[in-house]
C-alpha cells in the first residue's frame, strides 16, 4: 500500500479501537478453546470477522449497520482494508498466507445485523 492509499482508507479512531477489541476478544475465545500456552493466538480474517460480528451485536445491536456506515465501513472487505492498514503501520501482524481476500464477502451486514437480529423477550414476562 502506498501512503496515498493509506490516507484514502483512513477510518475514525473508534473503528480501530473496535477492531482491536474484537481481536482481543476473539484471541481470548480461541485461546480458551485450544487450551494452549501461547500468549498470542493468530487470528484468521474469517475468525476476526466472526469476532467483529459478535462484538457488534453485543455493543450496537440493531444499530450495528448504522455505526459501521458512520465509520465508512460498508462491507467485510472494508474491515480487511482497516486491518491491512494497521499491518502496514506495524500495529498488527499477519502470516504469509493472510490476504485482503480473506475478508471479502464473508457476510452481509444487512443480513447479519438486521434480518437475523433477534430480540430476546425471555425476561420480559418474568414475575
């Protein structure tokens, strides 16, 4: 990536913080599942996108698409661009097999955050 392309794909600070939060949450979840002693667990693009999906549902609920839109993020590929910008700056690491295409078309924001969103009413009728 050139310096001009980095400028073109800059996102708000809150978007970067959100991605780091999703990364750390995903690393903890995978680390616990693997029960290994590695300090840092490598996360693939699809694993990170799943962590982003889970965190977005938890933090933003039905507003996830709106928040992402405000950040200039319209698709999973935009998260890939953000991640590779961080890699280029030395703030994240990647394996040789990692590529931007790992983030392309994994899910639709509209499908995941609007159509599939369920509001639990289980506690609404407790006495």
